[in-house]
C-alpha cells in the first residue's frame, strides 16, 4: 500500500502492461500484463489506472494462516477498506 500511496502523491498513471521488443525492430511496445494479489494495492494508488482489454487483474480474499492479532481483530480489513475508499474517491470518473 505504501507504493500505491507514493504513486498517488506523485500523480502517477498506472498501466497493467509490460514492455516487449517489437518483432524485427529495436522499438519497444506495451503488451498484455498481469496484476494479481498485492499488485492490486499499487494499481489502486495510481492517479489514472489503465487496464488494456488483453491484460488481467485478479483480486482474491485475504487469508492469514496464523490468524495474527491484527487480522483477527479486523484492524487489517478496516485499514484495507479505508485505502480502497480513498483510492476510489480520488479517482477520475473515467478511471478503469
């Protein structure tokens, strides 16, 4: 989440894609990418978020095998919910 917060402070755009060399050229192009698990927290921090149709974003339910006090008390869930709400409320209406 700290990475996402830093990206938000810097006004960065975030694109779910990866660079790849164009065939037969020295130019680079963006091709499909993946953003799963904790990557989503960084993605949420972007001032503008772009997810091309061929890219994939995956979200799963958080689970802690040790049931640490932070998780068991609901503090972690509350902290993540605040982060998600802050990211959503400050996003431009057309953000993907």
